C-alpha cells in the first residue's frame, strides 16, 4: 500500500516506483483528515473550499492514471491511523510506503498509525519532496546555515539534483478492490461549492497532466520562462510567473520535474538569468523545508526560530479589517480581496500584506499565517510558516525589514490597474 498525502502524482514518485518493482499488487490510499474541517485556534479552518476543489481535481486525475496501471485508490474521510490499519487487515497488506513528513501534526498521525499497524507490516518512508535530497547535504542538519544565501551557494557548488525516478512498471494483475471509491463532494465536508472569480490569475485545473500542460505552455509554447526574472513581480495575468506552486504544494508536480525541464529548455532554447531564477526559487522552497526540518515546532511559535520577542497584539477588529480588505492601504486591500476570491496571491502581494499585518498593525503573525493556511490553494506548511516568520522578523531574514506598502504600490502598480481590478473604480475617481 502507498499512503498518499502531499505527493499526488505517479511520475517521479519513489514510493510507487518501489512498490511496483517489489509487488504484483499495489493499493493507494488517501484520506481527508477530519481535523482539516474544524475551526482552529483563531477561528479559521485549515482548508478552504477552493483548495478542496483543487485537491479533488488532482485526485480524480491521479485515480485515472492509477486505474490504467491496475492500482486502485481508496479515498476516505477518517483519520489515517484508523483507515489504514482497517484496509491493511482487510487486504492482508504486508508493506506500507509513504513520503516522510516532519511537522507536528503530520508526525503525530504517523506515530499513531505505526503504533496501530500489525508487526508483520513493513514500513518504508522516503524524503521525496526536496529538490536537493537530504542525504546529499554537505553539512549535518544542525550545521544548516541560518542565512539562505550561504545555503544556496553551498548547495549549488556541492550538491547535485538527482535524476527523475523512473516510471513504475505497469502491474499485470487487476485491482483487489471489491468496490470503487467515489471522490467526496464539497457538501460532504460541510462546504458550499465556490465559483472561482473570472479575474483569477490561476484558472488551471488540478493534476499532473494539467501541470505538465502549464509547463509546456510557459516554457515551450510561449518562451515565457526566458523573461521570468523580469516579470515575476507582476500582479496581473496568468504569465507574470510560472504558477507552478499549487501543483507543487499537493505534489502533483515535483521540484525535480521542473528543474530538469528547465535544464532541457536551457540546452535547447536559451539559458539566462530568468531560467536560473526559477531554479533559484525552487532552492528557496527547499531551504524552508530544511529550516522546518532543523527547527521543528519553533516555526509555529510566536518567537519563531530566533525566539525573538515583539509586542504583538491580537485585536479581532484589526484582523477582520485586514482579512476583508478594509485597511487604510488600498494595495493591501486589493491583494486580500484577490486571495479571498481566488485562493491565490502574487509573491509581491504576499510580502506586502504580511509585512503590513506584522509590522504596521503589529498583529501576532501566526494569525496571518493561519489565515493564509486556510485560503491559499498553494498552501505548503514549510513555505507558508517560514515565509511569515521571515517577514515578521522572527525567522531567517537578518535585516528584519518593513515594507513601505505605499511605495511598493507605486512601484509595482503605478497606474493602479491591479487595485482597480479588485477594488471598485470609484475609489480612485
């Protein structure tokens, strides 16, 4: 059995490759953990309807691929520590594979599960969400640099990105399952379907095929990759950035798949600062995964990995005005409304609204991070919480900067085109 979480793909997948190499029959298992849909500490849920819709699309696409390879997908809505032992016993599973996770809640689920499995079940887990594999680090985890630039330079000089994992062999025996597992609907989670705004800069579907289509378009059909560094701070349109992050977040796309496609593009089309910069961003993503691996639960604490004290407040009315886009800063408001209606926000927008939240409003940054966790379709626990720490001054930024939001708006939205899109034009008349 392959237990799936944030690795919803068949391509470049260590667990599927190993399982199909070793066994004639393989099951895949995915569950929507019930705690995702209950209110959290600050009144937000852990997931929004838009992200659930995107995951459902991803699962549907994966299910079709697995079926073609005679692998059945069990989909449930109960805790994995109950569901997996049930199916393990029912189908006499002898081997469980999964991708390693290390943040607190995921670790807790893993521990509970492993304690409930019969002793005969062998467990194999992999680090399979990195660009640079942890086993290839030139330093111990304790020695991992606290400044990104130091890490990046060492990684680029001393580490190599591993090749893609081969495609799993096709199984010859048909599925074991006596039943099909239809995917749940939003109403099963107590959610209403949410229509994506027509203004969304991410109008794409979930799943590896959709991700590969996007890569083909952004790289090969339009050559937008050649201009990525110049356009990446944009705010409008689908092509100011790669938009790979939602597929990366749930694992429909791996960072290795992107890296090797960039290398192919550099060899066949053009190598420049822009092609490098996309890899640079993948290294940032890796770095935050390593930071959370090194520091553990500190990334969720108010003082962050620096254990630095600020005079934070938790004023609910200030939080509400920020969430609903009713602050004195139109640029912040526009970005927050985009997030609310599309589940997406540009990197430039994220930095500004987070800085405004933590540095101007002096609100506890963890509240902002928790709201992003609920809303973002590309939510990744490591990137989200480490980026919020970074901006709040309790993470890996040695400069502890404050964004001048008005200046940023003037620089990146000089004609107020973006703000007018998300706010009403009358605000500028």
